[in-house]
């Protein structure tokens, strides 16, 4: 949620103190090959791992938290890693739009179209990224690159993308 396992008012110091040995500073990956300093909760447990980014390198306030991969014990907005389009639509109460695949910003949900997930209690914004299954080798051009794709697209639904990243972001 917007307040758990960390809140907007947390700092790296408060998180490291509260979680002790279950938290450590790490360099986290970003878009376009960038990296940034952050804190990771449960760094040795892939199913509980949470990556935390801050508003700047001094780490004064939390800017975002992120879970990513194929599976996690965490969920956000009734969604979990590995969920498909139908679960996002159900949780949101309506369809959504995402960016095309096979580029640095590929698969990110860009518009929740005013659904339930666009207004989370606590003032943070939900980020969702979908990825295509490994066995997909011929992605249609209409689903690639810097394009907007509607979640109802038959071509998209045939490929069965799944959630591989969930984040909470504070403005």
C-alpha cells in the first residue's frame, strides 16, 4: 500500500533502522542503462524482495518502491507478478493502455483510464509493467516500440503478456 512496507515519509536511515539485517543499500537498475542508489528489503529472498528508490542521492524521502520478476509474495491492488491482462482489468474495473514492447519503456501501463487503480488510498500512483512470455518470438509490429496499445487488442491478448513489475510511486 502507500504506507506499507514503507511510507512516503521514510528515509533510507529509518528503513535501515526498522528492518535491520533485512535491509541494505544497493545500486538499483533504471531505464536506459542508468543506475541509482537505493535500499532493498529482504535482499536474499527473491520472493520478498522490495526495491526502494529515493527523491535524490541523499535519500531524504521515498520516491518509489518496486517488486519485479516472475513471482513475489507481495501484491499491490489485488495484483501480483505473473498476473495477466484479465486480472489487471478486473482489479481496475476497466481496460487500460500500455506502451509497445521491445524497448526500454516497453510494456508499461500508461493509462488506467480512470479506473479504481488510478486512485490508490494514500496518494501514491501504481506502476505496472507487462512482459511477453519467453516463447513469443514474433511480436507484431503494431505492438512494438513507442506506441500505445489498448488492453482489448486481440493481437495483444493472443500473446498473453504477464505482470513482471509492480511499483508504487509518489509525486
